[in-house]
C-alpha cells in the first residue's frame, strides 16, 4: 500500500471519527436546547431538561421540569416519536407519538398561567390545538396529579394513566381524592367524532363518601366552581364555539349531552357512605352500586342498591327525563340511615342524621308526554333530630312519623296536587290535602288538614318532647277533633281564607310546676329577661304595692287596651283565627312582618311563663299554655294579671308603675287620652319611650291619639263625652317628670260601654256584643292608617 494513501486514509478515518463524536455530542445538546425553548415558548413557563437522547426516529427527554405561577410539573421520561429531519424542519408538528412515564403534576386552577392553558387558541396546552394531526397518539402512565384552588387541594390522583390514539381515549386514575371523598379507581372511555370528544363510559369503584360538613361549599361544588371559572367569557375573547352559559336545566343538559354518546354509561360500585361521630367514623351504607345509562333523546335509566348500616336495604329502578321533567319506576328503602342522603339534600339542619332511619316505598308513573308525574307510596322516619336556633334552644330529638298517600306533579305549571296524605305521629293520625303552585308570576297555597276525634293526651304528646319542654308535664283526659283550611293566592291576597274548627272536650288533669296559676293569687316575683340579656325582677301580686286590682284601674284604660290589643277578648277562647288571617294577609301583602296576631292571653303567657327566645318550640308551648290559662282562670283575672305585669317601657312593668311614670297618676285616675297613649305604645314600649326621654309627644302621635279616641267612640267603647274630652286633651297631653309636684286632682268626663264582668261598680252588668264569626270592631290600627302600630316584636319568628 502506498504510504501516502495510507496516511490520507488514516487522517480521513480520524476526522470522520472526530465528526461522529462531535455530532453525537452536539445533536443531543441541540435537541435538549431546542426542546426547552419550544416548550417554554408554547407553555409560557420555565422549562429545564436534564438529559436528551436522540435517535433516527425518536427523541427521549429525561428529568423534564416545568415551573410557573401555580404550575409545577416533573416528568421522569418523555419520548417523542418523529424523524430527526422532520423535527428540524416542522418542529412539534412532526411528532407522531408522545409517551410520558412517571412524575408529578401540580396545577392551581386560579393561576393566570393555567387559565391561559385552558383558553382556546395558540396558547393551548399540548395536544389541544385544532391544527394537530389526528393520527397523533399520546400515552402517559405513573403520574401523580394534584389540582389546587389557591392553597386548598381540590383533587389528588395517586397514579394517572391514559392513551389517546387520535380518535379514542382510555384513561384511568388510581387513588382519587376529592376532599375527604375518595375512589380507588376511575376509568373513562371516549372518542372523537366531528372534532367533538364524546364520552362512552365512566366506571368508578371502591368509593368512599363522607356525609359530614354538608353546610357551606362542598369539595364537589368548589371543584365545579373552579372549573367553571376556567371557561372564557365573551369579554375575554371567547370563541364562537365556547360552551353557552347553562342557566336552565335544559341548557345544562345540552352542555353535558354534547359530550356524551347516545349509549353513554356511568357505573359506580363498592360505595361506602360514612359519617364521623366524635373521633370515630361510622359507615351508614356499604357495598352500594349504581348505574346511569343514556336511553333515547334526553332519557336516562338508573338502577342501584346498597346495604344500610344495621341491616335493611336500598334499591331503585327509575327511568328519567330531566328536561320535562318526569320519571317512572320505584324506590324502596328499608331502615336506611338519613345520613346516606344528606350530601344530596338541601341544607336542612339535621342533627346526628346517622341515627335516623328511613323506610318506605315510592312508585312513580310519568303520565302522557311528560304532562305530570303520579306518585304514591309510604315513608316512615324514625329517630329524626333537628338543630337550629329558630327551632328550639336545644336539638329536637326523637321525631318519628309515617306518611302514606298520593300526589301528582305537573312540571309545566309547577303544580303539586296532594289528594290525600295521612300523617301518623305518636299515636295520632291526621289527614292532609292541598294544591301548591310556584310559578314565576304567582304562588298558590291551598291546604287543608283534619284530625279525627283523638284522645287529648295522645294528640298533645304526639308533639316531640323537645318542642314541648316543660309543658310536656300537662296531662289531659277527653277527646278532641280539629280541622284547618287555608287558601292563599298571591294574585288575590285579599281573598285569603283561613278557617279553624276545634271540637274540644278536653280537661286538664295535671300540670307542670312552672304552669301553676295559684301563685298569682298572692305575692309573686315577676322575672323578665330583657333583649340585652339583663334581668328585671319585681315583686307583685295581690297585697303588694305594685299590684292594682282591676276594679281600681280606669275603665278608659281597660277599654283602650282591649280595643287596641284584643277587641274580642271576652268571646274567644285564647285564639283569634280572624286576627291570624288578617295578619297573614297584611304581612304577605307587605312582603315582610308588620303585624302580629297574639291575643291578650297569649301575650300574658309570654310575659309570665316563657322566655323571649323566638323559636318554634316557644310558639308551641305558648299555644298549650294559652289553652291551659283559658281553662283554669276567669277572663277578668287574666286581664287583671295582664295589665299588672306587661311592659310599658324600659324597666316599667305593670299599670301602677306606668301610670305614675308617664303621668304621675294612679291607675284609677287615667283619662281617655292618657289611656289611649298607654294602649298605643304597647306593641313596642321601648321604642316609644324615646318620646318620654325627649320630654314631648310628637304632633303626629298626638294626632294618632285623637284618631284612636274617635275610633273608640265609633266602635261604641267611649261615649261622646269621653271622645270629646280625649280629643281635646290629646292637644295638650304632657308627661309628668320625676321630682315634679303631683298633678292636680280632676274629674274625668264621659263614660264607657259596659263589659261582661262585675268588678266595675259604676258600670251596669251587661255583655259587650261581639259576633262569634270574627272581630266585629275590625282592625283599629287599619282604621288609624298605621300598618305597623300593632307589631309585637316577640311574635316574629
């Protein structure tokens, strides 16, 4: 061999080797740098790659890091299938397949960077652009995914995997947590049709759902809100293809069904619903499974079953048409814990719902083209408990009742008709019926209930003991029957009807110590808890300096109080249905609470027996105590006690203190105008006491006193002389201040109508006529044109 040729060959081999080594070193470095810059430009985030390996038809990246506002991504290995020349010429468009293996992904849905990724257009995340080739495949495995809402975690996936071949998607997620709720496995199958991704199947298994913390935003509602916030608005430049704002059920279904195949199936199995009690979790239902299948246009079929804690069963088989809406099928419950349904119910103030159980059977039958749904069935609720400050001071436990009946619901009219519904509770059974409408422009409430002849004691103690409290100590013999009918139509509130009928043959045989009325026969301590929490106490009762026998109270004052507070006091039995009806109409018309309907007996009960708490329990106790007082005391004794204990101003209790405080008079010396003033301030004495503190009666209130005196004359309570004197005195009426000389004695002019009592020695015995059908005198406050004059702040619930 020629030595010159050999030398040239050796030099060529050496140079080739050096070039090969240089290319082998330079190409991976170039590929890594190129990949970092491409990803950073496309994602708008910082990208680093620890290692790049380049082959003829693939590029492998290891240790990929992507960081930005609210974004943290670590990928162990990324392999892209593409020719080297294609990558150099076409960039990412040359990639035919991408495989991601291992790593962690953390995304904060509130970050601007994630919002840009979610928005359509050039800034879309990889694989979302419309220009990407449909033949591209994407596979990922072994990824840990964490979705955040600010600093709060929303979704945590232990291991996610997926494969996308350009037209079909299969994804799996192991160890999924949403708040305290979790699933062992979630599987999704979907396919792309005409550019739209359509789901065909979702399967979820080994599910654990918590029934705790149902008030406030739940993890699921927070996730929905966070995802909804990612949707672009028109102001942000949303494209014409963006999802519409789903404001109605039909809109929301359209938005969902746009991404569902006709035979879409959702399956869930191995469901456990639990609730934490103290430091321990209790399973209220186990091994539940359910399915939802899309059938036809807008129709779904759902089936499921589960095993409640302590035995029993839960099963349903329903065909649903949510748009109509209508349903057909059955639901069966057997001793199912209420906590099972708490996550799906409105925010009702349940207390320990895991201890309450539901049993029953419901059959639904959708009629015609979704015109109505007929329902019939039974429901037994055992051990229900509720807790709310407007219900009672303590949790109301042991609520047990059964329902049996039928109903028809017409969705188009939003009308529910209940032909018959039987309610059994504590040995008593009532029958209910009604029609209810809640249209956009009106509401209708036409309701009736009746209690057949029932033992009085059974009827009273059918009420949960926690609502009765101390009044549970009442015992009765005899029987009673009752009915109520009411009709309220917002289009004609003046036509509102409210009718009560009670056939009362009850006799109280024993009473709790707190209801002992014999203590009012002599001195007793009247104790009042003021709204600010302070306590006022005074000794009163016959024989004390604070007590005034009714025979020594001005008849003008007695008539004024009766005329303003309870004109039919001597004819009703403690309750005034017509007053309740009138108050109902006026409150509904005003759209707020403006008028109470308490009788004098009811107000007395609140003063001497009950606290000021505004709860349903107090109302129930008030009714029972009013019934007791009317049964055990004569009317004049009730009125006498009332006038001697009620509030007339801050720390001003009893008519003796009131007459002296405002006018420096004894109760027997009160004139028509002074009596009118004291009656008119009764709805809210602390508020009206500002007049006394200022030292003058406003001109408008003087006019009101005069108007009230005239109404008292029109109603026959004051004679002409009393009216003339009262109207005249209203112009000059003045307060007596503490420390001033006592006012001069005077002769009172005029007289009053007789009352059906004997303690007025100057008034002939006669009955002041009032019809049994209602309040013959009508509403004094309405006659005076003051809608708020009779507001009793204790009555509002």
